[in-house]
C-alpha cells in the first residue's frame, strides 16, 4: 500500500509540474501577502485587491524584464504579471512604501522532466514497430530520442516510432536551459524465420505425375502451404505434393516468437513438354512413335513387347487426361479421333513409366 501511495504521489507531482502555476498575492491592510515567494519561469503572479487604495509598482527587476505600475483599488481589483526573465523582482506600494508595504519574488528555471510510454507491445517481429510517446513538464523546447544512450539522428519530436531492438530514452530541455532524461523502455525485435521452397522458381510437370515441394526445416518451426494466396487445408508439414498447377508459397512460423515469413512464389505449371525417356539400350529396341507430326493416325512400335499389359494415356496441353488405350501388341495405332493440336502421350507398365513424348496432330 505504501508503494502504491508513493507511486501515485510521484505521478501526481509529475502531472502538476506539467502545468503553469499562478501565485496569488493579496493586497490589504498595507501588506502584500505573501510578501516574498519563488516561482518558476512561465508561472504567473496575480495581485488581488481586498481593501484600501494601493499600487503594485516594480522597483529593481532583472535586466530585460518588463516594468509595471498598477493601481489596486475597488475600481481595479486584479493585476496579472507573467515574468519572462530569471531573477529577483522587487516591487512596492507607492503610497505606503515608507511604512514597509513592499514585496519581492524570485523567478527560477524549473526542472525539466519527461516520462515515456509505449502505445503497444514492445516485443514484436521484424517489420513491426511501436510508437513511443512522451509526457513532459511545461515549456519544453527541445526533444532528443536516444537508443542505448546514443542520439538518434533526426529524432527530435515528442514521439518516436521504434523498429529495432534497443533501450530507448528521451532527453528534454526547457526554455531556460534545464535538461533531464526520461525513464528507459526496452524494445525487442525478433528475427523472422527463413522461408524457402526447393525446388523454387517455375516447375513443369505433366499429370498424372506430381512434384514434391520441400520447405526449409529447423527446430520449432511450423508450416502452412498456400496456393494462389489461399491456405491449403491440412497442408502443414515441411513438404507438399503439388498435383495441380498454381502459385505455391509456404508460411514458416517460429513457435517460440510467433514470427512468420512467407516464401517467394514457386510456380507449378501443368505442361506436358517434349520429354522422351526409354528403358531400352539401343535404337533397334527403342519405343518409337511415328509419324510426328501426323494428320492421321500415330503408329507405336514396341520392339521389346512381351505380352505385358501396357496403357497409353493421352493428355492435352493443359494436362487434362482425354483418353487411355490398352496396348496388346508390338504395333499399335491411335489418334485418328484427335483434333488438331499438341498432345502428350505416356506409356506405362503398371506404375512404371516407359515412355513420354509430345506429338502434334495437324
């Protein structure tokens, strides 16, 4: 409870220091009350008449200060003076100076003070920021933000946006030269994890084939794969098998910090390119497709055919399957039904691909 009261008292004192003060001086019975006091530069002196006929008239005052002479009576009950210069101000009541109706006040430079606070969390991921705000005493004319005790170039306003790790303070100076430094606020900026895909760039494949995308791995990482900037449901492992064309990314998150990074795009294209592969060792035993291009049928020669159950699949340029033929002999023809265009044919023995070739129907 004691600590709470002390904290409240300090806060209240700080708040009060932030505003100018008005010192009331009563004028009555041939006395100025109080007759002597000290105020801060920027404060106000206000004489208030109670009775009698008097004046408040400056005597010796600091060089550069403005002199005054004001009647204080029932027709003029108040007079306000705002000192602009540091020093001692002596004044009198002209008709009653001889009986001791004099006064004085001293104008001093007040202490400068500043407190800083953050308007949001001070620990965040790289790319984020936090706004640091200040609450300062009156008549502050100079602000300088510091990081780890060193001035931040150009940071001379009452607020500062922090984007890097460090201990931040604010130094202030008031209009009469007093300076002070605020409390410190520690800002922590956590690094983003790496986010890469192997393979990267553009990847071609031809259905029913697929391509495996591999994200970088490491301790404490989680994953979310996206296609065309939309999360793929359930795709939360370090690898993803793409069976469709699209723009793929992986979002990698470091669990200890909550920081995430999105990888560059890997573009997967369903493109049935000119890819020929054989399982034969020489031209005499190689699978052949001819003529290519053709305006009628395509002929397939399988010199090593051994009564296997082979399938020939036909895909259009977009990778869509448009037909499957069973092959039951060494020579086989197909394609009379195809329209003009480019196609990919694939010959498989069970799950083993024996041959791929792009063909053109004229």
